[in-house]
C-alpha cells in the first residue's frame, strides 16, 4: 500500500498529461493559444494585485513603494506581451518545449537500461522513451507548419506517451509487488523469504 501511495503523484501527472493531449486533439492550435493568453491574463491580474497591495502598504507604512510598483509594471508588460503576441511567441515556446521533451526521452532510455540491469523494467518504458524523443523533434522543428494537423499529431503523441508511461508504471509496480522479499540473517546475508519457508 505504501508503494502504491508513492506512485500517486506520478499517476496524477500522467493523467494530467493525457488530458492535455486529448484537449490538443480536440481543439488543436486554439488550445495552445488559449494557454498562452491565459498565462498573460494571469500575469496582468497578478500585476494589478501586486500594485494594489503595494499602494496599500505604502499608505499604511509610508515609504516610496517603488519595489511593488516596479514588479507590477514588469508583470503587466509580460502579461500584455503574451496576450498580444501569442501567435508570434508560439514557435519559440514550442522549440524550447520540444528540446526539453527530446532530452527527457534520452533520460528515459538511460533509465530503461539502468532498470533493465536490475530486472525491474519493461519494453513499455523503451517505447515511451522513443515516442517522447519523436514528440520532442516534432514540436521543436514543426515539420507540418503552424496548423491544426501538427497540434493534433502532438496531442496524439502526448496521449499515447502518457498511456504507455502509465502502463509501464503499473507493470513495474506489479512486478515489484510479486518479487520475493529479502531479509537479513544473523550473519548479515540476504535471504529470500520463500527459501526460509523450506
């Protein structure tokens, strides 16, 4: 039970990743632009809140209150930029995201071979790593152009990758659960619990 609880954060992240993939399949490019605009809007709201709090603190405590006003101005400029130029900054964001995903896929392959030596892995982990690398290159170099087709393909790959990661996680958990537990005898040697019963 404790082992399963430790997997809950990873499972939730994979489910969130799958939901993002499904939304990209359904809405395509509009979903990604909506995320960027929503981020910009949150920055603007944060700037307004920071400005109000700074002015209130300035009125109560005195001082010039330059720091909150400066922070609010920077946040507002960033927010306005993201809202106004969502279409222009999308390629740069996708390039960075694609490179990060490709690197993540490489780390997954390294993790696969490490777990393979320990006997606690499955082919699903390798498949997921390959899909992640492909997804990274597709996002970074955008061979289909800024079209709904590209975003739907990315959504499909994200969903499939999340599903395979989830299957691999469950497979490894079940395999570890069925593995014989080892204890240490009086001489400090590991002994399988199954052998101790005979």
